[in-house]
C-alpha cells in the first residue's frame, strides 16, 4: 500500500510534523569536503529544500553530517583532522542562505575523539531559539566516540543528541550505515524523513520496478565488494554493461585469460556470473578496450586499443584501463542502450584521471536515447559525468528524464535489499511510527 505521495504509509514525513518553535535536529549527508574544501556542493544544495521548510514552519535547525573516515579501522583511534571539519559546509550554507551558522567546539581525546557534548552548547541553543543565529552545525559526527560503535556508547551519544532537540529529521540518503546519528537517535526523539530522503526513496522505486527494457551500467575498482549488489542488479535488468575492474575480472573468467591487476581469487568468484550469463545472456560485451603497460599515466607508446574478440585462452595481458569509445558504436551495444526505457548508471569506465574516454562516450551514448529514464548513482559516477561532460550535465540538470542520486552506495545497498525500506536508517524511522 502507498499513500498519495507514493511512499509507504509507515514512513513518517517532515510535512506531517509539528515544527513550530521546535529545535529540529537534522542529519544530512554533506560528506563533500576534500582536503578542507567543498569540492562539489551538489549534495548540500539538494538538502536546502528541507532546511527552508524547517525554518519556514518555525523550526530552529541543528545540523549534522559525517565527513570522511576519521576512525582508523584497525586501531579504533579517531583523529579530528581540520581537513575533515564541517566548517567549509557551514560557510557554503551561510553564503547560500545569508544566515549565521554556529559551530560548537568540544574537547577531544587524542585517541577516542570527542567523548561527549558538553553544556557549553546550551548558550548557542538559546541564541538559536532567540534567532540571534540561523542554525547550529555540530562537529563531524564521526569525530564523536559513540557514532560508529554499538551498545552503550552509541546509545549514550544518541541520548546526548536527543537532549539538544525536540524532533529529529533524517535527510541523509547517502548515509545508509546504521550509526548512532542515523538509527539509535530515533529511539529517543519523534522522527521523520526529510524531502531529499523522500525523493530518493521514490526514485529508487523506479529502479526496483523499472519500465522495461531496463539496462544498467556498473563498474568498480574491486570485484569482491560488489558481488551481492551486482548479482541483485543482474537478476533485475534486461541487459548489463560492465566497466572497470569488474569488467576485467569478468573477461578473465569468461575467456580464460589473465589481466594485470586482477586477482586469481576474484576470477574464481566471477566464474559464477559467467555461468549464469551463458544461459541468460544479459551482459553486453564492450568489444574494444585500452591496454596499458603501466598505471602511472597515459604515456605515449605505452598503451593501445585491443579487441576482446581477439583474446586467446591462457594469454596474459597488461593493465586494461579504459573502454575505447568505438565500443559504443558496436551494434549490440548501441542497440542495448538505444532501446532501453530505464537506464541505471553506477560506473566510471576508465582508470581516472588518465583514462576518461570510455566514461565520456558512455554518457554521450546514453544521452542520445532521449526517451529513457536515466538515473545516475551518486559519488564518483556523478563527479565523472560533471567533469567530463560539463555542458551536457548543465543542460540536463532540470530534465525530467534524468535523475541524480546523492548516494551511489545507498542505491546498490537498496537494490541488494530489494527495497528502499530495507535500509537500516529508513527502517528505524518506520519502526518508530509503527511503535
């Protein structure tokens, strides 16, 4: 059952919440800071509608996001580096919205990060209520000791966050991991989904229940990390185009060859996909690839185009670092893309920044299908599209036949789950309404 919005009625929505004179704690995915600068404000700008709605309805916002990976996975040490601060995000919003944003400072332990939110924030919250400031932006959530943990530490951090506000809004579609600021928090505050979260869920439904023919282009730098979502996509699509190391691994398994940089372990894993495709024949081979002797760059005389059709069993090839654009003129490839009604793109085809012709050709070929719904997974896929085809990107920003997700990993996780409502932070919102 769906409501008039097209969303599951169990999902609590921001438009149904009472925000007037409430402190509203909002979790965004503003993880766009690289080396201390906002590299691309797309994900920030997509959340401005939610922020405007909160203020317009009398709410006073406290914002939060994660930035980077401050926690060392092996040692567990959290390092609060200035280049992973939310300061550039707050400054971007200040310039965009002409409002003053306060970033509180809390003492940090050298190994554990910020161990708690102290009472010094109360003065800022009073200023927020009295409209002396427009918003508070909490420090990087991953600087806090309780964010990426389980049990009491996560619960205590969530309780501290809840103590700041009257209501919680999750608008962080790209943050699908079950962390304290995306899941545990819903146990302690009335909670709802923001407008970006709602829009992303609706568009995920168009991927999970596509108008056919449905074609997906998927690439990745590692095969083993993409197996589950790759198989889930394979079962759903009519045809599948592969790129990057994923394609190289498939080629090794199918043609009994070896390509530099592809592990034997991954080749064994890919045998299952090859076997599936012998009968289902969904994978569209890109016939021309770019072989290179080195990975350091696009060095004259060190790379060449070779044909997949010339592969000989038992032979070893150099690094395959791109798809030759001529592949997209191949009748089987152009027919697959040209006849599609829904296209999902989660793919950088070449080894960037040196080999970009394959990605550029893919984007332009997809654009030539004017009727298809074209949906780009976030992150690197979208960044490459903007960098390589800036004119095309700007021309389709408001095109109803294009949709740009803010989180590529979330899209793959939802496909693997079979539903956007299987994502842990979304489940947490729905559980609260049900309870």
